[in-house]
């Protein structure tokens, strides 16, 4: 039997804090995943669903974007604890019915935590909040589509925003961008703006494509794996299996992180008998406990050392790269005291890491949010490209650049044109369909918030995601959404965004990945450009649910009429794939190639043939100035990160097992030495106050202090509770990604809650 949802919000005022764990994903991992499944789905459904995750004919795990091994090498259980939890959240037997919305006023729901909202179960009926109403009430699909179409038709296209989160299938994403553009706007902000935008920006300008250059086999074959700003034990647990395999074939691993994350240090493979017992595989050979934001200085120093040792791939550089002389000139010297200050590392540690680069015939650098959500994120990732170019580590087995994506189809959504900058194929698509496509750039996530705040945007439509909780400066974003004439959320689960409605607000409940959609399959692309199918088989949470494709087509037809065959696309997803095949590069013969188990891999010119689609056909070295973060005395640099029990804004539970925290999320991790220096006691409570350059301050109240072995001068708290601290205007240069991992804060002792 599945357990009932909580009626009261749990008491998380007094978290229990124990010792952090030193290894990840042993037997504990699997039982925790199963426990989550049983609580939400009961026994039968748990067995049914978990066996279909990431299997041929089954569905793509809605967890992360880490790729699956080739079908013949795939174990029967190709999922992890956190994948099981993601599935349990979606396949839960709990339901939110219209009676729920009659019982709770929107204001009451707004007072609940994200955990409570998410635990109530699946949304089952379309709901509307009519102007001025205190409650959501049921609405028919027809009326809901009319409400959207009428408001859009009555307004200007540039007043509307079409947000996407990264779970949307390729088919739905392609139609959604077409809907927005056929209506007349490139306002397609997406979760990627807050996620790997910095990677895309850095990679497209240097190697000519914004995606990573490795395959899963490359990871297995690498001799040096450098994992920077990523916590795979929690966020990409299946990656640990690949790291273990590489390690067994002799790879060295360097972990670069302010936190000694359990999954980076040691790994026990739950899918191998030996994984249940014993100490497991030690993973990192070297751990560089870097100061937040110090990676730019670190990779500049590594580049300098490789140059000074002559540890270069001259042939690669002269044949394939441009800008070497300028780069070498800029890196002839290095200011070691400054590098040590910026990184918090000793010169000897950096030299040891650089020797590993110099001695490795096949190096891959992997990174995630620890790099992308920094002020100098784009410059930092370009420095990683520099180091890889120096050693010729692009376009050969076991080597390359590996931004590890988050949402399971976030990369596919971008490939499908979910982007505020229209991809090159958009005008031709318009011409072939006889639709005029807008050419001017649209708004990204931060710009979208400003536009709503300032009254320039009045309609907000979201396919998936939780915009209110995922974005920075929470009160500003909530007020911005509430100032809209119309907010529309195509969602599976209740979340914060639904309880800060515009004047009129719609909740449109959709099918999830695990659910049967009239026998159709959809397609997704993983972090390594492999495209494959995903098919749900569970009975839908409610007969009223519609697929994302059906909802997008429903709105589009009402808004744009029948000039385009929305009905045909909705009726047969093969017709959508035909359209994609005709227009999106790399998708020729889509239907046949995706029918093969395991699907197909999209072309990646640098990886496949060392060709670079830059202005001059070469990979580019770049020069960036060294930028150290200056922290006033008595202040710390705070990062906001994920606990082990959450999927972004979806809170699975209140524990962070690997970091030793139970039953509480309003916590701040600080090194014991910094606590001593600040005169703040472990276990006491503080208001965390962020200080922004314009003098403004933001406060997160009553966080419990945890003495924790993070780098000196640094602190950490959980996203989304700490998003109030991120100023809207604090964004990364060039990518405009909110700087969620570099917030200057002070701790003010306060009373316990
Ligand atoms: N279970 C689960 N899986 C997920 C998600 C989830 O929430 N839960 N989210 C998905 C999504 S959308 C994404 S984008 C990914 C996110 O995956 P991650 O990027 O692993 O997520 P974060 O928790 O933000 O962790 C950032 C890591 O970077 C480190 N870090 C922070 N700042 C710095 C820095 O300045 N330098 C260095 N070197 N390291 C730093 C932190 O200590 C932490 O270990 O995971 C995806 N998978
Ligand atoms: N401070 C801080 N802020 C951050 C980050 C950080 O590290 N620190 N990380 C950023 C990152 S990397 C990301 S990717 C964003 C995430 O931002 P979002 O993608 O906007 O947020 P999620 O929490 O992933 O969205 C969860 C909601 O998606 C809906 N959903 C789930 N599955 C489906 C589905 O199949 N279809 C539809 N239509 N809806 C579905 C559910 O209603 C659920 O409530 O947050 C960013 N914000
Ligand atoms: Mo993400």
C-alpha cells in the first residue's frame, strides 16, 4: 500500500546532524530508492515501473541526462536511487482532485513548503483561477484553450513568455517553439538559462558547437578524468558506474570541489554483489578543495605549467587551433600568491594536478553547476578548453570536454529550438510552412523576470518546471508572476509557481513519461548527444490528463487556426518527427534510426573529425584576465546546491544522507575554522544576509549552522530555500546565468525557530 500524503507540514526546525559519509551508492542507495517507490506507488507499481527505466521499449529515466550504455551492455536495472525517487514522484498513487482546491485557498497553499506541495500527489483536472478568485476551480479543456488563445490574440507577441523545463520531449519541444515563433516571438526562456548556458556559450565560441565532445565509451577509456564543480553521487549516480569502470582500466581521477562529496571520494556499486559490502572503489586520486569561484585561476595556472614544461600537442595545435601565440604570451608568467588566494590551494597541489594532465594520453574534463553558475563561468570553461587544446584532447578516444547536463531532455530541447536566440534552421522552417518567423532575439529567464516585473510582459506560459522557485530573488520573481494578466502551467505536480498566480491562472495537468500515451513513443537526447525513444506504459493518473503535445496543439489551433496541421501532428507523432527530420540538422531518417534499440548519436564535428564550425574553421584559444573574488572581512562566499533528497525544486524528503543531515533543509554549512573566526557556534541559528554591490541586502531567516569540512571562506545552503539570497542582477558575464554559487553573505546570530 502506498502511504497517504502529509496533512501537516513536517517540523524541520531541529535538524539532526551526524557525520558526513565517505562513500556513495552502496546497498543503502538501492533500499532508499525502493523505499521511496513503495511509499508512493505500492509494491506492484514499484516493480512494474522500475524494471522499465532506461530499457529498450521502456521509458527514459526522468532523473538526469547521463547516458545509458549500449543495449547489449545494459544491466537489467539501469537506474539509481535518485532515478527511482524521480519515478516514484511521478508514478505516485496520490492524487490532487478538484476537492483539494476547493478545500485549500490559494493563500493557504502559498503558506506551505515546497515539500508539502509536491507530496500531495499528481494533478488530475484542468483548473482555473478566475480574476480575483481565492481558489482554483475546475475548467474544461476547451475553455482553458480559449482563455489562453483569446488573451494571446488580444495582446502583442513580445508581451508573452514561453518557458520550458528540461523534461519536455523532443516532439513537444519542437511544436512548442513552433507555436511561440508562429505566434511571433522568440521569448523562449528555459531552465538551461540557469543551468548549462555558460557551457553552451563557452563551447560554441571556442569549438563551434555548444555540446560536450565525448561518448560514454570515451569515459570508460579515459586515462585522466577531472570532475569539476559536480556532485555525481547525488545528481548523476549512474556516472559513478562509468567512473568505476574507467578506474578499473587504470584511469586517474581528480576531483575539484569545495566540498568532499561522498560520491567523489569512494563508490560502492549497488549492481554488483561486491558493491553491497566492503569499502568499495576509492575514486578520487587527488582532491583539490578549491575556494568557490577559484577554478578560473586554477585552470590558468595549469595552462601556464603545461606551457612552461612544453607538455603540448604541437601537431594538434598547428593543424586545428588558432590563437595559441596570444594565449601562450598571456600565460608566460603566473602570479602564484594571487592564484593561491583565488583558489585557496597550495602551489604544490596545483603542480601535482598539472603533472597528471601532462602525463595523460587521454583526458576528459567533466563539469556541472559548480562552474556554470559563477560570475566568470564562461571564462572559466574557456580556460578548460584552452588546457584541453594544449594537449590535443579533442576528437580522440578517451579525451574531450564533458559538460554533464541536468534535466533528462534539456539538451534535446535546445536541439529542438527551445532557445531565445533562434537557431539557423528556423527561417527555412518558416519558409517551408509559409509562416513568418521573428528574427529579433527573445528574452532569457532573467530578462523575462525583469519584463514581467516592469510590466512589459503580461502572459507567462510554462511547459513544465517551477519558475517561481527555480529563479533568483524569490520575492521579485513571485511578484513578477503575480503581476501578469495570465499565467499558464502545464504540469504534473503542484508547485510554488501555481500558488503565485497571475490575474487569471491555469493549471493544465499533463501525462508524465511513465504513462501510456495512446501507444505513442517520444524521443529524448542525453548529455552525450544520443537520441532514443521513450514510451510510457502506466495507466495515466487521471483520464482527464492530456499529453504535452496535445496541450500545445490545442492552444496552437485555437490561437493560429488551421493554417498548420496541428491536428495531424497531435494524432500521429511520426508526423512531428518527419518535420523535425526535414529541418533539424542530424535528424535525417529520424523515424528509422530511432527505431533501432539504443537510438542514434547526433553528429559532433569536433569529436567526429576535428572540424570546428567557428568563423575560421579552427578551435580557438582564448585569453581571459585573472579575476579573484574579493570578500570583505567577516563575510563568506555562499553556494546554493542540491541535497540528496531533492530534484531541483521537487523535495523528495528532508534528509541529505551523504552529508549527514536529517529532517531539515534550512541549514548552512560552514568550515569549523571560519565559525571560530566569526564567533558563531555550530548548532546555533543565524539569519543569512546577502550583500549585493548596489548596497541592497537580502535575508534568509533562521538557518541552522552546521560545522562542515568545506573550503575556508566558503559556505553552502540548499536551493531553492536560499534563492531569496541571489540578486536578480547577479548574473554570469555573457551567459546571463544567475550566479547561484557565489553569493557574498554574512551570518547574523538569531534565536532558534
Ligand atoms: N537527484 C538529483 N539529480 C539531479 C538533480 C537534482 O536536483 N537531484 N538536478 C539535475 C540538474 S537540472 C542538474 S543541472 C544537475 C546538477 O548537478 P550538480 O552540478 O552536481 O548540482 P549541485 O548540487 O548544484 O552541485 C554543484 C557541485 O559543485 C560544487 N561547487 C560549487 N561551487 C563550486 C566552485 O566554485 N568550484 C568547484 N570546483 N566546485 C563548486 C558543489 O560543492 C557541488 O558539489 O543534476 C541533475 N540531476
Ligand atoms: N539557487 C539555485 N537556483 C537554481 C539552481 C541552483 O543550483 N541554485 N539550479 C538551476 C538549474 S540547474 C535548473 S535546471 C533549474 C530548474 O528549474 P525548473 O526546470 O523550472 O524546475 P524543476 O524543479 O525541475 O521543475 C519541477 C516541476 O516540473 C513539473 N514536471 C515534472 N515532470 C514533468 C513533465 O513530464 N511534464 C511537465 N509538463 N511538467 C513536469 C512538475 O510540476 C514539477 O513541480 O533551477 C535552477 N535554479
Ligand atoms: Mo539544471
